[in-house]
C-alpha cells in the first residue's frame, strides 16, 4: 500500500502561490505547474520549485523571496558584497558610499 501511495500523482503545494482569482471554484493564476509522483514532491520543493521562499545568500540579509526572484533580489541586495574599482577593498553595497580612497 505504501508503494501505491508514493506513486500517486499530486500537484505542487505551491500550485496556488500565484493565484489571481477564482473561476468556477478553481484557483487560476501563475502558481507552480509541477505535478508528479508524491514520492518526488519533496525533491521538487527542495531544489526546483520557483515558488518556494528561500533565504537571500548575502551575509546580514534576512530577506526571504520566491526562488524565481532570488537572482534579482541578490543583484540589488544592499547586503551583497561589492568591491572597489580602484583598490582591493570589499564591503557591502550599502557601505559603498562610505568608501573613500
């Protein structure tokens, strides 16, 4: 029985993450479209689902964003590490105004 349950086809738990409305009682939107075996769902959520909230990788930043937006967030994060174009100094983006040669 356990083997049969693990093969059940399910939708991602983030299928309604981008819901923009309800039509005929069903959520409609841009949520995760993944469906697959129940036994594969945890792996999908851990590694692939664009709608899972993940932690920014910049030290000192505690923001959580959907995986699909992580690259944009990290590119603009004030806690991201940047370097001086004129010397080897490294600092956070928000500290860059304070850096003087």
